[in-house]
């Protein structure tokens, strides 16, 4: 269970997050993303208002925008560590009973040298279904990649791939 604290009338009020609340929060955020209420890297004011309203309506918990944003940031941090931990390694298996990645001790030792913040995933990973939700929430936020003469712009749900003149690519590369 995770917590985040917000000061209300001089007192810190903790938001207690369990799996059900976290998944409901993710579902609500994904709906708002799909509605276009996160046009770039951040939700609009209206997007946050709808997230807060729908979260309270569906869970009975009246968390503040700050508490919800803290949860968003914590989930994003976990998702980044998980992605970095797994890297390009496609041969890993998920153990649904232990709820961890099945990997050798040598693999874990070498990966944790690179990604020490992923230590907690050795005993409890992110299951594939939940990872799919996190991918929908965070994949493509502020992703601008110039590779092999192409500019790849990932914006919320849409991916645009365009061939651009080299002169333009050089100018864009400087801005990125």
C-alpha cells in the first residue's frame, strides 16, 4: 500500500493507495487521455477536474488534485524503473504465482547495478496487465526521437512518422 500526504487546514492528510484504488485511478486517467484531456505531457485543468470528480464518484475517496498528481508521478517513476530494468531483454518470463520476473540471480545482479531503484521488483514485479495500463498512461509522453533521418513524434494516442528533409532534421535536432 502506498501513501501520499497533503496538508489540509494545517494538517497532513494521507492518501492510502491499494491495488483497487490504483487500478481505478489508472482507468480514469486512461479515459481522460483518450478524450484528449492530456494534449501533451500534462492533463488540462478540465482533465484533472474530471479525474478528481470521477475518482470520487467511483471510489468514494475525495483525494485532492495534488494527491492524485503525486500518485501519477509515483506510478510514472515505477514504470520508468521497470522499463529500464527489463531493457531490451525479450526472453524474460513472468511468474504469475510469485508475481515476479523469472530470471537468474546473475541477471538480477547485473541489471540492479544499472538500475538500483528497481530492487523492489525482485520480490514483486508489475504484472503484464497492469503494465499495459501504465504503458497507455506514460508511453509517448514527450517522446521526440530523431533516428535514421526520420522524426518520430509520439503524441498521446497518435504516432506520426514523417520523412523530412535533412536540413529540417538538423534544425529540429538542435531543439530536442
